[in-house]
């Protein structure tokens, strides 16, 4: 077994990776992003590579190399997860797995397979808002590619059904607003944006939709040739993490929430002074813990880490992977593990990055 | 102790279990054929080091009770038993609510056995 770790090629790759990461820290440009991502993929850390590339896509949206490598690695990652979920679905059908399968097929643009999978799952779970949302998102994305009016109509129908079953489903409203902004009528899009702002008051995306739509509406009165708003719901992972943080801020037992990239780089955090967790070096401490947990899961051969719950007396530490970022919650005992799992399940099921 | 672990392994979703000291020395193990005792002990030991270092950096009072890692293809659970840890390796679909009772029972039996 130790021979595998002593493989010279493997050791060389780890060495090259540590050098590349150091260079990335100093100059996080396009070439260094690609170098780190390629080496992470070589040493078997595909999820880490994808996280670097996700950041790279935001900073260098015009880079075809980053887009291509991201698409290639994401396709491999999605294919592996699809295989595993299909096995689970055959042995024990769960609606969350079916919704995730639909989302994964959609993310690699297998729209027809996604729709077929959803139809099969809906035969078993006819009243699932998760499935309606997944179908709505799939049809919305197919509409963006094909501009087929029928897809747009069916997407709106599925998203409205998701909202009927789960009235506070903000994700369905995000997609519905984006869709209506494309297809019209604009008054319906504005109404959807207003409703989104009502049920998700912390959502910056809701504010942005509202501003763009009402701004565009006023502009279109003066100049009828004004086009539809440019914003779509395609890349809203940032929005999800904002919503998550906003929800966690409202829970009194939560002492701190730290969100960071897999390389340890901070994204956002909030900290309420408390007697259980020291603020000093907090981000560094939890980033190092997250790295240890990820490493253990990988070495143990149990795949990508989804969540971790560390229970103490009288506190909890929760870690979850949401939208390619690590979310760590430091909480008092009153914040139940089940509440954390429900919250994270909701965010994780709704999150599949294109 | 091995019998207690083997009995625990009969529960649905549990692939193997072991008892280790805080510094990673294996006390007893009943792991499946695809799990190497030394390897699991080394991984859990490094996991414990990570958790403890974090708790020390955060100056967190009180003691560690348990840790549950939920990964895509499996779960690792470990529970403090005073001067050792019970480590349980589970399948990804293990029902934690249902497994807690037999795990707690195994911890109780191991502790009692030690006292006896």
C-alpha cells in the first residue's frame, strides 16, 4: 500500500502542486489558475480543481482554456455522480436523488435525458416541488439554447407548479423571473420580481431583477426598441451563498459562519462575540479543519465530503460544501443538527453549477 | 471487545468498527475485507489531530463528543469514550437515527467491560 504513496510520479505531482499553489497565491492569474487546476486533477482532487476553475471563470470570463478545462472536469465529475446516483435510485428511490440526477444531466446539457429522468421520477413522486423545480430549470436552459417557445411555456408551467407546492421556493421564482424577462409579458416578470423580493428580502438578485426590469420598463416606454434585460439565472451560486448567510445570521444559536474557497481564501463571514469560540484566527482554524476533513474522506476512499458535524459539549461545528465553497458554522448546543441538515440539504439540492 | 464490534457491524449500513486510543493506536478492530486496520487508524488519528488543533485554536471549552463525516460514498463516525474512541465506518445510505441506539449501546458495553 505504501508503494502507491511512494510512486515517484505521484510525489513529483504533489511537489509541483505545492509550488503552483504558492505561485497562485502570489499571482492568481489565468495561467496559474490553470496550472493549479490541472495538477489538482492529476492528483485526484477533481472537486478542488473545479473550485479553482469556478473562481477563474468569474475573474477571466473570456478565457477559452479555463472554460474548456472546467467543462471537461465537470463532465467527468457529473458522470461519476450520475453513475452513483443511478445505482442508489435503483436500490432505494429518493426524490432528492432524482432531482439531483435531473440537475446533473441538465448541467452537461443532456436535456432530453434530464426530462426523461424527471418524468420517470414524477411517476413515483408526483407532488414533489424539487422535481418540478428541476424540470423548470432544465426547460429554461433548453429554451436559452433553442429559443423554442414551447420549452419556455413548459418551463414557466413547471416553475409555477413548484411554487404552488412550496410557496416560499425562491429558486423557482428566480428562474421564473429570468424566464419571463426573456419571454414576456414584462408586467408578469415585474410581478415575479416583486414577489421574489417579498419572500427573499435579503436577495441581491431580487433587487437586481427589480431594478433592471423596472428600469427597462421605463426605458421601453420612452424607446420601444429597448431589448430584454441581460440578467439570467444561469450563474446564481453567489446568490445562494448570500441567502444562506442571511438565513444563518437570523439564528441566535449560530455564533459564526465562515464561507471560504477550498484553497482557504475567505469569501464571507460573520462573527457574533461569544464565550465558546475565539474570533482570533477563526478563519484560519476552520480552513485548516476543513482541509483535514477533506483529506480524511479522500484517503478513506469515501469520495467527496458533503457535510461534517463535530459535536462537543456545549457546542456544534458544522461543515458543508455549498456551491463549490466550504461553509462552516460554529453554533451553541441549541442549534440542532437536524436543522442544519435540512438547511444544507435544501441549498445543496438546489445547487448545480453550469 | 471484538465481539461487541462484530455485533455492531451487523446493523444495517455499518461496514466496520474499531476502537483506537487518542494517539491512533488500535485497541480492537472488526473491519470489513476492504478496510485495512492500520490505514483506518492512521486516517482517523490524523482526523482527530485536525479537530483538536481547530478546537485549541478556537479556544473552545468543553470536550469533543463525536464527529460524523458524511461523504458521497460513505460515512465515518467517531465517538469519544473517555480514554479511547469508537470509530464506525458506514455506507453512504446508513440511517444515522436508527444507528445511534446500537452505537450508544456498543459504547456502553465497551465502557462497562473496561470497568469490569
